[in-house]
C-alpha cells in the first residue's frame, strides 16, 4: 500500500525558534499533500493543502506566514513553524493524495518550551 | 460545505461484545465516506470507505459500515470486539479532495 513518512516524529524547540517537519510519500508520487493539526483529544483540523510546484492553499484562520509550506517535489512537502510559541505545541499530521484516497503519515509531536 | 457528527465521544464495551459507532453527515453534494482508526501517538489508518455501489462495506480488522442515504448515516460496527480495538475512531467525508473529520469516538474495551 501507499506509505507516507514524517520526520521528525517528535521535536522539542525553544520559543522563538523555527522548526521544519518533512512529509514524504515513499512509494508513490503525490501532487497534493495536506497538513493537519490535532489538539489533545480532538479531531484533525485541516491547515493547508499543498500542491507541487505552486503555493499552498491555507484554511481560514491559519497564518500562512507562520506556517510555511513548501512542496518542491512530487514526494516531499515541508511545514515550517516559524517563531514558534507554546500555543503552537500540537500533533501535526500530513497526508498525501493517491488514487482518490488520502494516506496519512504517523504524525509529528511538536512541543515548544 | 460538509459536516460530520459523531455523537458519542466515548464508548466502553466489554470484550467480545458487539459495538456500533455512530456517524451522521451533512452535505449539499455527493460525498465519499470513510472511517479511520488512530492509535495513541500515531497517524490515521483507513478502516473502510464508501465510494459507490453496495451500501454495506467491509473493512479491515472485522469492521463494517452501512451507508444510509436517507438517514445520512454511516455507522461503524463490529460483531465482537477485542482488546486491540481500543483506539480513537474518526468518521470523515470527502468532497473534492478535502476531508472533513468528525470529532472522534474513543472506543475502550473492558476485559
């Protein structure tokens, strides 16, 4: 089946620094990837849709200058949380679209201290 | 716009008992329906999906769901649960490429 990886699985960073999360489709090409955020005991909230070779489409209320998304190749999308603050601490999950389905990565736990 | 309602936030069930997790949706267009399972600190795994055809769909781990268009429901069922089924279950609808998730149901299996 289609496999999506994320790196790192966990990251702790200091307030004010930036952190990059990678999302890779390992055995298929994905023109479209998605980034979600999940708060404890809550559902997944779509942050943005990442399209290869073009600008990401952000959902309402998501700061595009804070959550930078780059989809430079058909197998890699990155999410950079800039000037992170404790309220950015969350579980970030990516997915990649393939054959009318979304395949999810294992998630990245971000903790901002 | 689409929305998904999972009325039960938590469902405790005795081991080997049957379970039903409820999901209702609303949409102004035709949708595809999905159930995902999430184990602690992991991503989502697809359990089953309804795209078209038979309204009863079977998925992995012995789960099945029935699409009911008139009641706009897509309830998930399993005839006999196991301890390993303890997890969070999310119902989702897709219109276009976007997925809209319900708030999730925490299934707890009681030994």
